[in-house]
């Protein structure tokens, strides 16, 4: 526990989940030196992984848990988050040019660059989806920008420049989601959360090929147990990724068949070839045998030749049909004696231009633990840790409704930012009104608004939150989208113009009548439910016929006078007009009194 006190509060836990082993590295970056505080290697007891793909999630999770527990004991602290890398099995790459026209010429900032990069990744994903005939969902495990453009001119770094138009050639790499999901599931089995995910060659190149070397046309080949991952650099950028499913396990399987041993014994024979000592082993019949390294390498020669040929062909394919200038080899599968020379011959470049990368690339790596050999096996695990630092100041990952979202970290991120990045629209976050009702009253437009629905329900780690709640790395956000309220409903009787009445003098008696509305040329009462685009006119008169209908008096055999003038049934009777009626044989004033 005393040892742990000297370490900084935040340390990076990187995990290289390989076909044969799981390598855990914990360390921290101090100035430009990465300091390794603890390291642990555990081998799979069974073939739980084959060719870089997890076949038994539980068993792989158990090995990860063993590595985690050993590191925790060594450090005296709990590890909760881990950085991982995926092998390039079933790798898909898409190169695309993305462009953005800014609203005005202005200084380009980090957020603009991130937005441009993400646009490239989205367009690459869309292109991949169109090209794929099978119903397979792909996950972006990494991307690199080959070249930036400012106002159509090539530019190494856009930040700080004034521009109206920016662009980028983006190389995006994708793996099927089931490959990524199995990695996450194994990590969860070990009670860990993923802090970052990248591709193994992207992680390895952090250490193996520094940026100043990437101007050269170099191939990095990471030969593990199950896969050989390849990336190509040129003109300062990573320009291609690839993978072949031939690696160290092919050599081990060849020895197991030749010498009639189990897989683990064959693996030990393979490793022993590098020691130039007699090799003793026991076959499945219980017989003990003695071999020399030369004999073993002779058995492996056809497989090594096939592997070198396949890697050479893939390098040339990724490099536009041409050999690269140099090749750096990392990973345990490339440590077999004579392999680098064989690969050089296949690619047709001088043998001195193909080399294992190990201790010589670890000048900025300091081991705070003893008895650690700096070799090519450690390049990828340490690269995974360094990759976290390259992304740390720019991105964080959160989950929105169980979907993993990558966000540019400006120290002001809220639930709203995550929701928008997850393509949840504004209308789904805020209460939505029902449909408005539009109509006219006396020639003027009138609108009655629909009623508001319920706002979105937001939970952050099972606690109630709002759109303004700050978020952090690996937060889990659940959003139940807002609802739409009822459509607007309104009747004529609710309109202010409907209030009041109109009075007439009928046969010297005052009669008060309610107002009527004329809707689309037809008279309607106050109970009429207004429809979209209705044209409503409020009348300040009754016709003679309407007055008589209101009084429930038959108009046959009557003479009717308005303001003492003989009237027709269609004549208008306004406020305080007098109306008088009589039978054709005389005047019957008592008729009105009966009413």
C-alpha cells in the first residue's frame, strides 16, 4: 500500500486481449515518458479465442479478471476502467473525403475539426452499409485522417486558420458489431468498464512508428497468435489497414501435428527455438524426445514460407501493388528465427530493412517494476495505454439508451450534447404540442394552439436528470422521448365574438336573441366544433325568417313589417329594429304575448 501512494490519482489500464494470452499494463504519462507501474500476463487454459475472435466469453472474462486482480494487488488500488484494442479480424476499411462549408469565414477550432472527422466517419459508415449485401452491422473501431484541406488547399493542421471551407480524407476502420460486442461482454465479466476502444495496429503504431517516421512508406506488421495485423504509413499519415488470419498459432499447430503433442507443448517447442539449446518434450504417448532448433525450424519452413508470402501479398495490395520501403515487425509470432529475412525476400526489399521492433522504440517508456524484458511483445499493450492519452483531451464515451456515443470533450458536456449526438431530435426531448387549429373570424386569421404533451424523462445512472445535467466518461443515460399533446379543439361558443346577444322590438315587446355564426356560408350555433380553415362570420342581424323561427311562429298568412315597412322573409333585422306582423285578415297582437 505504501508503494501505491507515489502513483498519481489517475492511471491508465490497458489490456491486450490476445488469442493465446491476455496482457495487462497499468501506468501513467509523466511529461513525455510513459511509466509502467504494473504488468501481468495470463494465458488462456483453452482455445477460448481463435484467430483474434472470442469464442467463449466467460472463459476469456475469467482470464481478464485474473489479470485485473493481480494488478490490483500489485498497485494496492481498484481498477474500474480499461482501454482495449480489437484485432483486425473481418476488418473493413473505407477511405472517403468529407467537406464542410462554414457559415462564414472564421477561425477553425478543435470542435470544427472533430465535427469534420465525425462527418467523414459517418459518410464512410453509410458507404459501407450500401456496399454490404449481407445484413451485418459494423462498428467503427478507429479512424485516421490522411490529409486535411482548407479552401481546397492541402493543410497539415487546420486549427487556428481562417477558412470558409474545410475538408479531410478520412480512413475509417470497421469491425462487425458481434466482434466488438464479444469484447465488451468479456470485459464486463471481469467487472470492468471500457474507457476506450481502438484497433490493435492503431495502438501499436503509437510506439512502433513515431510521427516523424510516418513520412516514409513503412509497413507495421503485428504478428500475434491468431492474426497478423498490418498498417501502412506514407506522407505523414496512416494510409491503409489490413489483416490476414495466419499467425503464430499456425506454427504451433504444425508442430503439434508433426511431433504428436498437445497444443501447449507445441507452443513451448516453438518458443524454445529462440534459445539455441536442446529441446526436450513428451508426446501424447508419454515418450520423451530431444530436438534441435534447426530441426524444428526445418519443420516450420513451409508454414513460415506461406505466412511470409501471404503477408507480403497483403502489404503490396495495401500499398497500391508496390513494395514498401521498410517493414517493422512486432508481436510474438514474428520472433521466430529467420522470419524477418524471409519476409524481406518475399517483399523484395533488402533484409536489413525488415526488423523486429522492441526495446529500441521504448526510449520514452520507463518500467517501475523489475525483471521486465523490453521486446516486441510489449509494443501493443503499451500502445493501447498511449492511445488513451492521445484521445483523452478530445473525446469521452457515454451510453445513451445503451448505445455507445463518442463526444468531443470541452469540459461543458451535458445530457443535451449526448442526446443530439445519439440522433435524438429536439422535438423528441421537449414537450410537443398537438396540431394547431387555423381558421378565420370576420376575415382575420385566428389560431388555437394544440395542448402540450409530456417532456422527455431522463435518467442518469438511474437518477432523475435534466438536459442541462453535466455528463462524464462512461455515464449511462436513459431517455424516454417526449409525447405529443392533444390536437386543438374549439367551438364557436368559446369565441369572444360569440358573447352577448341581439335585441329587437316585436309587436311592441322586447325580444332578446343569441348571436349566430355563419360558418363557410352556413349558420351554426355556439355548439359547432370549428374545423381547420373554417371561415367564420359573426352576424349583427337576424333575417325576418330567423326571428320568426326563433319565436316559433309560422309565417304563412302573415304580413310582416320592419320599422313599419312591409318586409320580405330575407330582410335583415338589426339591433333595436322593430318588427310587427299581422294576419292577412287583421292584427293579432295577442300572438306575441302567447309566446
